[in-house]
């Protein structure tokens, strides 16, 4: 699969700028991806660690268009879709398709339709790499989120998450808990260690 180099990825963030805080989030997710990828590789499943690092780095680039700091309300934030769309436009169709699948524990075609995405799109993490990016995105030490139960509590209490997703689709919070739990457990079985 073709994907940008780190230098190209840095240039992309110059061309499609996002707020500073999101850049440090991107760096953190990139490093989480490398860490999880290395743990799983060490446990016997070979993975392209550079793909994971660059994927983690660019997963939220769609926020250039949908960032709340630029006044986009949470219920109109469809940045995962924009990440995939932009990377496809730049010639990285498969890579964009892989890294866009990080919303919640995934969203089906039908769910993105109900949530009002600009285009109906399959955002279910369907590969180990997509699942690693999804979990790596959820680890937020600064917000006290390191474990699966921390993340579930965040879903239950975050007003932004309710405005973006859960208020629009009854039952989505419950199914999200089931999906995120399954992804987290699958990666742990493959060798992912606890974050601390
Ligand atoms: Fe993210």
C-alpha cells in the first residue's frame, strides 16, 4: 500500500493546517501506533510500523475542514470522512480508506447515513492496522484516558460525543461500548500491552 513519507506528511499539515493542540495529538497517536505495532509484531504478527506511524500521524488531517476550534459544531464534524476523501484525492486511496476508520468503535454505512455524513461511508475498522489506529487514537494520558474503562466512561460523560454521535442515533453508545471492547481485547490478545 502506498502512503506518504514523514516529510510528505509534514508538508500536508502545512497545506491543510490544523490547530496546534491537534498536531500534538497527531504526534501522540503516531507514537502510540508505533508502540502497539511493535508489541504486536514482537508477539508474532508482522506489521508495517512505518505505515502505522504515518497513519496515526495523519488520521485526523480531515480536521483541517471540520475543526471545532474553527467554529464547526460537534454535530457537523465529519472529519474522518474528510481524511479519507483528501488522501484519495492526493492519490492514496487505500491508505485514506484505512486511516479514516477511527470514529468510535467504527460506524457502518447505515450509521454514517443516519449521522448525516456528507457521503455514506464505511468506517468500520476492518483490519488490524485500522484497529490499532482506532485504539491509539483513544489513549489520552492528559485527559486521564489510558484504559478501556477510562474510554467507556469518557463516552458516557462527554457532551461533545453526545452531540456528535449518540444523541443522533439511539443505541449507538451501547453498540460503541461493545465494539470498542472487542477491538481492545483483540489487540491485547495479539500482544498489545496496557498503557501507563
Ligand atoms: Fe484523533
